[in-house]
């Protein structure tokens, strides 16, 4: 097999990758048997390398060049932070700074520009808008995108999304309002990972809010079914524990109706 068939085989492989991953892949001749495959986002480097190694490319030596869209960078930074891996974005040199770490994370990810859910897309777009606003020329700077998440976490993005009327889970709406003022652990979890408050803590904060907003009131009422379901599960576990203590079902029922009388009878 001579090298005359290489262009066709490389183009065929590129088209197969495009069909599978929906991202344009451009094969270009470099020098002699050396070819380049270039694409943005789409399949990860490991995925393409495995397909190249398995293909009969008539002796072509293929070098891979993958670039990343701003959406892929924003989504990957958000995913790192949400997974509690925001610390990976710390660093000082060009090979340990936030952008390098984001790019190393998404190197082998397939389709990193595709959000996992609508909210993730909302957060990524707000992050890109913030990074653009921070640049005097209105340019989206990839370093700024990664650094914003490193420096500020995710809570502020969720809070801005809530203020803008984005469709958020009721507990997230309550957390955006109350988590920054919660105890240290919950405040940090919200700020860094966007972790919502525990349900009961969020409900208690809303009930005690003398300036409850209509949006927070709707969110409060919306989480009540979850609160009732949680209390029901707690009650079931309490009954099981009481049976382990030796109490009869009659005694358990009596205690749930008149605790004071049940305690007096148990002395």
C-alpha cells in the first residue's frame, strides 16, 4: 500500500469522527507521511488516538491538535468546582494555573462543550458574560473564565441566576438567599461548590425572614412536600428504633398521641 491512498483514508476517518461526535474534524497534510487532525471540542484526545491507532491509514503518521471553545472551558471549570475539586484550580505558573488545569481536565473528555443540564448551561453563559465584562475590550479571556471560578466559586453564579429569574430548584432559590449567612461550613459549601442548604435549615431561615420576598415565599411553599416526606421517613425510623427498645406497638402509638402520659407510665 503506497501513500497515495492516505488523503482518502484520513478524510474518511475525519468524516466518521464528525458523524459520531458532531464536531468538524479537519485533516491536513504536513510533510511526507505526517498528517494533522484538527478539531474543536468533540471527542477527547484519547478517543481519537485510539481510533487513529486502530485504523489503516496507509502508513500516515497522524498528529492530533485539539482546541477548546470558551463554553467547554467554562463548563469544565464549573464541573470541577461543583465536584468539590475547586482546589485543583489553584496554582501560580503557566503549567499549574487555573486555565492549564481546566484544559488538562478536559483533555480526554468527549464533548466537553455540552452541558449536563439546562442550569449548567445557564451558569456557563453567566460566567462567560462576567469574564467578558471584566475585559476592557469586551473580549472573553479564557484565563479570566477559569480564574473567576477559582477565586469566587459557584455560589455567586447561582445567586445571579436566581436574581435574573432563571428556573432553579426551590431549595437552590432559598439557598441563594440564606446560605451566605448560614454557619461557616454551609456558607463555604455554598460559596465554593454551590451546595444547597439542608432542607430544614433553609425552611427555618425562610420562616424567620421578616422581609421574605415573593420568590422566596413560593420556594418555601414548594419545598414543604419534601419536608413532609423527610419527616415521614424520620418517623418511620423512630418507630423501628422504639421497637428495638422493647416497646409494644400499643405503647408506641400511645407515646405518639400523648408523650407526657407515656413518659409518666414508663417511669
